[in-house]
C-alpha cells in the first residue's frame, strides 16, 4: 500500500497562531520621551493632520473590506499593504469565506512622526486593538511628493512580551533615516537581509544579532514539523528574501525603529515514486480545496511585514523584532 502523507500545515503562522501570541501578554506601545532631541526640522504633520490621514486610510480599508475589492484600497493603501490585503481577499474568496482578512484599525494611540524638509515624508502609528483582534497594530505611512497623498505601505501586529523603544513626541518629530543609515548596530537594509536569512535558518551566522521573540519559533516549528511529516514521500525547502525598508526613524536613544517586508517560500517536492503527498489547511484552501495532492512540486509564497528596533552603534543590545504580520500570497503547482 502506498504511503500517504497528509499535512495541513497545522503549525503555519495563521491568524489563529498570532492571536494566541496576543493572548500571552499585552504588548506596550512605545513610550514618548519628554526631552526634545537636538536641533532638527519640524515634524511633517500636525496631530490633526495625522488623524485626518489615518481616518482616510481607515475608511479606504473599511470600504475595500466590505466588498473584498482590492481596487478600492487605492489611493490610500499601496505597496506591500495593498498586496497583502488583496491576497487576503483572494484567500477569502477561494475558501468560500472561511478565511477572512485580519482585523484592522487606524485609530492611533501613539505616533512616530518624521521631522524633515524633504520628501518622502513618513510617520508610524501604534493603534488601539482592532475590533476582533487581540493586539495593537503598527502602521507605516509615507508621502512620496508634495502633491501625493499619505498612503499606508505596511502594518505589523505588535508582538507581546517585547520592549518597544522610546521616541520623540509627535509635536517634536523624529529624524527620518535611510535604509543605509549609519550609527546603528545594523543598517535598516542589513537588518531585513539578516533577519530573512535567520527566519528560515536558525543556524544562521546572524543569529546572535537578534533578540528572542515569539514569532520566529512559530516559523521554525512549522518548518520542522512539515519536514518530518513529508519525509516518507518528499522533502520541504524553505527560503526568504528581504525587501527594502518602508520607513525608518531615529529613537530617543539614537537607535532606530524600522518596518520592511520579507518574502518567504515553502516548497514541497515529491521525491518517492509511487507515494502520495498531500497538503491541507490554508494552502489547500487557497486552491479551493480541503486537501490537495502534490503531483510533483508545490510552492506557497508568503509576504511578511516586520518591524524592528535597532540599537545605536556601540550598544551590546541585540536587534529586536517588535511586530510581524504574514499573509499567504499564492500557491503554485508543477
């Protein structure tokens, strides 16, 4: 009798898994430093302007969510944020409404506002807990030019049990940093690249650069469990590629807070002739089925929005992941 391997990606980092993270401990939003930073340009937005932008983003998301129409996200939601929400709508449709997008809100409790005379201009917001959610969100918004609207480029769920950095008050503003900003233990670009390597490879040479967090163990458990379950019929290969930082701001201690994206893939390959390799769960749902048989190879692609605190140069503290969100973007078969 042919061996059959059934694997539903039970350990996949789905909405339920991240919800369990939220139930473990209540994350705290960044503290606001009382003392102003050294001389710098004025903040790019007033508090009222920030709230107006966030309200417009919230309205766009609510309209798009109501009809599961990715086109309705424009022009206020773009980049990775629009890609991830659009993929969530596709998954909702393929699963006949069983898998729905994660709860969202743009109602802020703390903001990190850029201080610059140039473009692009940006700010971040830590929200209240969205209705139906268990943890606040971290939003990244950017204006590319003087005639462009501020758009939501990405969001993460604030992870429980991690310490967030202190930032300048929004009436003072925080210096905006580039992806190659110096004066940090790692640049924002290096942070994303090294994390992408570590995400799928716990033995990465960069492992000591990052503090512990509740997100990576879920990804690594998923990889290990999946590898064990397909061993009789095939093999699993995982990889990750870093995108560019969306925004980065200086923190009160001279470090940085930054958000960017990481694309990861999980590939199942049938290697034992005559065996049967099947997959269920979210991956099968994306293909409109409860279970899918892998004829040759199957690749699931995920997009993750990740937020980090990067200590200043000379610090002995590690880089800390403080927020994460992941969405299944596509499933392809050979």
